[in-house]
């Protein structure tokens, strides 16, 4: 897909007015408009999923049988409709953010306050072009005849006006393409988001201890979120599977709306416990508690603690513990249903009665699939249905960390840090992948996963997947731990200029998911799969910056460790009947650089080059990723590119 922003305007204003030291009023407003477009390959047409019957009585049908239709049992037929031209998506986004407030001293020691109100909106409109009107397309592929030598839709006794039969079996025909383009329509969808907030914060000193002042912060907050999705009338479909509408299934969806708000109160204390004692340069405690009440999720009270210990000035040891309560986003809850073409390998291929006897869960995963060993999925891409989930629960758990920062006085400019982190989360929010869900169904028989798949149970397509639901979902638990390590060294004012060297490394030592109660934990550290993504064990970033004589430069390297794609054929087997071995993905390093010059007129010219050596992404193959042949969320798919920018300060 090619995405090109073609227009961007922005307005910004900020006002601050001092009444006196006890009250400073402030306000800011930001408006942004973005216009962009994207272009994709011509529309894929699935006569079954799109619920269009190619009639055996169509004058262009040489096979003498009907194809397609959602519930007809007819054989399926699929094409990419090149005659429609590419799908072009045109999007306009308008955002407005406003904030007003007043802050100042309370007149009680060093206590201050800050009260503010916020309001923001986002309006998103997308015009989807390159789609057919379903009723007109069905008529063009339905029965037809020759009337005085002219192809005519319908039958001699019931001709259809303003309709030209379409020869889908010969899309290169100019006549066919003209007929197809005559039924083109645009699908225009609208999305609205709104956010409201109000906050009142206080902070200051409570009393003095021998090690210093005990400080406190307290406050109250209100946050309200809402969204409303209004699809084109052409795209409105019916639950639960949202398979048919007035255009191609790809655009079928439904209006959604939702909102929730929260009220919070918090208190945080900073307590200096010890200072300037033998073996204790400083020992401080930071403790906080927050009570939150949500309109959709009830109320909760969570705490966090931080300890910092400095045995002497060069070394800081620190540790934290925090309870986690993360509510679903407005998109997690209320995203509209959307079609998704998923790469899928069916575990029901070659299903036999013996396999079902050995694992009864296969009967739940493979409803409608014949058990004589003859079944083979007809298409490696299936229809998925991605959607929000208003029944989501908040994520809950805890996180703790421990580490140090070492700034040696004998090596000025050098800083070394390391932190161990450990997360334990329950009810983890994620979008389910069809391959993962079918695997869990086969392994556990859980209706949570088995009920997501709907198959054709009769006719020529019996056993094939009609639609696989992929909702946002709460997985049972996640446990992960690892280490972050970093080194920073600054070398200033040498005869060659000033230098800054940085290295940061993350070692993800474990990443253990449990899908549902009773499911076996799955270790995904060092692997990639479509459900969890890329979890290369090591990731790193190194950079060297330089400045001198009004020049500045930066050279950086990004490292992604090697990993494996487990069971790359997704339950498939080799020709010998053995499972496929893991697919090894090698380590990748990307080099980036920039060089700039600062003129005395406060003008800066900067040349940046990304992926200097044009490193190509590793190949994962299409059955292991979504609509690609690599992991587009991790690796650079654009190759070498450069940017020349000029900025002016006034």
C-alpha cells in the first residue's frame, strides 16, 4: 500500500496572563488538518463471501453451473477485479485541542495549585473508492441473453433495464471493463472522537525531617471519552458476522458508539529518610496511592512505591513496585466490525476419523469438515472479522524493578545504568489472531476459541471457513522479565569538537503468555508469531553524535537479534509427514546518519539518511505474517531514503 500525505495545515495559539503570584491564567488551542491518500491493488472478489451468484445462464459463463452465493452451496469463484482499477482511499483528519487553566501560590508556605479544563475532538472521514454496487454487480453476473444481438441482463420475459452483462471470465475485454466501471461507487465513512478533562493539583512541603522536607502532592481528575462511527449506508451490515451489505464484503461494517468517564483522587508523598551518614549519602522513599472510579469498570485503589539509595555520590541504587490497573481504550471497546483477509493454514486439512478419535477437540474446530481425509482448504486467505469488545475487563497486575546508575567521578562524562524489570499481568488486552485461536481450540476445546470460527457445513464448500471472528479479548495472563542496560559517555570541547556516545540494550529474558484458564503457558521469547508479534531476545541502539564549528552529525545503528518462527506452516506437515522445522530469521542491523550546519542567521540545514546500506527485511513468507512477506511492524520495508530539511528560527 502506498500512502501519500498531500496537504497539511496547522494553527496554534497560546495565551498566558499573570494576575499576581497567586494566579496565572493560561490557555492554549491547537488545530490540525491532514489530507492524505493511499492506493491499493484492485479489489479482490469472492463470489461466496460477497454473496453474488454467477449464473449458469449468464451468456459469458462457459461452465454451465452456478458459482457463489453465501448460502447456496454453489462452488466458489474468486478474481481480482482489475477492471475496477486500484482501490484509492482518501482521508481527511481534523483535530482541535483546547486547554484553559489557572495556577499559582496558595499562600500556605510553598504550596501551589494548578486547575485546568481540557476539551479535544478528532473528526476522521475516509472515502473508499474502487468498489462495486452489489445489486448492480449481481444483475450483471446473473442470467442474461442476446436481444437482437445485444447482450442484455435478465431473461427475455424479464429484462433488466440499464444493465450490461459482465464477462468476468475475460476481464481484459474493453466491453467488460466498461460494464464494470459503470457500477463503481465510493464508500464514505465518518469517525468522531471527543475527550473532556478537568484536573486540580496541589503540591508543597508538609514538614521537615533531619534528612530534608517531606513533600506531598494531591489532586483530583475527571476524564471523559466518547466515539461515534457512522459508516456509509452502502456499508451497513447485520450482526453477528457482518458478511453482506450493498457493496463488497470488504467494506461491510456497522455503526458503533460508546463512551465512558472516570473520576480519580490521588496522594503522593516524598520522604527523605536519611542523608549524609556513613554509608548513606541519601535514602529517599516515594509512595503514592490513587483511587479511580470508572463508569464501565467500577472502582479500584492502587499504590506504588519507589526507593532510592545513594551510598556515595557516584552510585544510585533504585527499586520500584507498582500495582497495575489499565482500562481498555475507547478503540478496544467500541471499534466497528471490519473485514480482514487473514493468511491461514487449516488444522482440519486431511481430517480423518482416526484424528478426531485421538483428539476430540478437532470435532469442535472442524465442524462441517468431512472425515475421510479428502479435505483441503480452498484458499490460504480467509475472511476475518476484527472488532472491538464492549465486554472487556481492565488489565490488572503488578510491576517491580531494581537497578542502579553509576556516574564515576574519576571518569567525567561517563554514566552506566542497568535495570531489571518484572511484569505480571492478568486479563491482558489483545486482538486475537485466527491461527492462534484455532490452535487454542484444537489444544483445549475451549468454546472461547472454538466458537469464533464459522464454517460452511453443506454444499461444494463444506468445511471451508465462512468467517473467523477476531475480537479484542482478555487473555488470561502475561509474565515477562528482562534487563535494560545503557552506557552514555560525553566528551566535550576537544580539538576535534564535542562527542556523545550512547549504547542501550534490552534483554527480554522471558515472555510467557497463558491464553485462558486451563491453557498451557506459551513462551514466546525469541520467537515471532502473528498473535504476539516479534520478541527478539536482544534489541540494541548505539549512536555517536558530534558537534563542532557549527556543524553537527549523528551516526546510529539499530540491532534486532535473530529469532525463530515456530511451526511456520501453522500445523502443516512436510511431505514425509513430519512437522515443519522452525524458520530461522537472522539478526538485522540498520545504520542511519545525519549531518547538519547551523548558520549565524539561525538557519539550519540538515541532511538525514535512513537505512544507509539499503538493508532489506528478512523474509517470513506470507503464511506467517499478515498481508505481507515480512514483519512490517519491526523491519524497514522502504530501504534507503534521505531527507533534506531547512529550518529557520526567529
